[in-house]
C-alpha cells in the first residue's frame, strides 16, 4: 500500500527535523561527490536515539494521536494481509448494509472464522462512504448475524475494533442504536464459539464494546479503549477541549493502563513509532497474536469456555463498602 507522506505529529517534529537534515546531507554529498559517510552514520544514530527517547516515553494523549493516525492499517488492511479467502457478507437482513463495518468469513492460519471490523477512510470521499468508522444499528445487527453464523457452523469469531463511537445521528436513534449494542453485549456473553477482539486503533465507548465482549480482548500497543473520548471528557470536566491531554491521562485508556487494570488480556507490539510506520510488521504481529489465542481457545470445551468468559467479566471492576 502506498500512502502519501503526512505532516509529523507535534511530538514527532524533532525527528522530522533530524531526518530533513540527514536528507540534505546526503543530497549535498551526492551533488559535490564528497564522502560524508561518517557524518551520515552519526546522524542516523542520533535519529534512532531520538526516536527511542520519544516513542518509549509516550503520554496517553500522544498514544491517542497515534491511534488516530490516518496512515495506520485499518480493518480491511488486516483482512487482506493477516487473513485469507475473505468473503464479505452484506446487510443485517432487517434494514440495510452498513459500510462502516465490513465483515464475512475468512481464514487465518489453520482457523476458518467469521470476522468483522470497523472501517474508516483515508480521504474525505471514502470517510463519508464509511461514515468515519461510526456504525449505525444495522452494523451491529450485521455483526450479530455473523456471530450467530459462526456459532452455527462451529467457527470462531474475530472482531477488529477501530471507532470513535457508534453513530449518534437521529436515524440511528430512531432505529434503536442502544438496543442493537445491548443485544450484542448479551449475545456475545453466551456465544457458543471462541471469540477474540482486538482494538487496532480507537476503541470508543459502546461503539467499540458492541463487538468487544470476547474470550480474549487484546490491544495494539498504541491503541486506546475508553468510555468517552478525551475531548468529550475534557468538555464535561474542564469545560474546554484544550484539556484533552489531562483527560486522556485521567481516563487510563492506554493498553498498558488497561492491562494493569485487568480489563484486557494482552498487548500486541507495534513497530517503533506506531503501526503506520511499518504496515507489514504490525499486520504480522496481529496475525501471530490472534493465531495464538485461537489455538489456545480451540482446545477448551465449550461449556468451560462459557464459564471462563462469565468469570472473566464478573471480575471487572473494584467494589468498596457493603454491597
């Protein structure tokens, strides 16, 4: 996939400046036939050192910015390169097709499975077609249809989460978006087949949770998973979106935070700088992680799997005082 070069994020500007100086040095070397190999190696070492200093100490808000990067791999990228034999199925058999949530049957490794994911666009026309990755009720009902088909045919169900949230429009409310998500939460708890969910970018509120109740919930290293966006939280608590960085830290929405809180089951590493820096490596990491979980879950008897799933979600949260 060829992506146009995008401007660096604010915290990436020191890296961009060094890379620009390196490019100028190489250009000057070629133009004047002067050997600057020593200076080039020194500059490359400085760039690598700067990258590690920045990317290994990212704040929660910086990870949110990386999670939203338009050059990150999206669900269809993973479906094309991590999975094979993908056959897309359309429609919820009740109202319409939701292009923001493509899904169907596919194969990953030796596992034939049903898979669905949120899909964004990289330019305006495609984003409008995909509704900016915000699914309507029919998207969640299509997901439910695929879950039930997976159960019927004895195949595991895999979901790829990347949405700022379910679509909040009038039409979605008229067609009962909250009910569609609530039904999915209920049905995923009792689905008699292994389930794996991976947050690959944004994991926003019920829009993410609607396909996120799974035996194994994992996150890419720079993804985030939260009940509300940092901007929304800042607008409520601080009365201004400029406090989004503080809100991101308070929400504990990073993969490391959520693993420490035992709300997810694992973190999938990304290439240095984020998945958008190296699609092939990020996609290979996801495939390896999903295969590992499916290999493990496929050995567990169904009744034991359901009992473990129930216990897993019953453990979520902490309680104080008498209940």
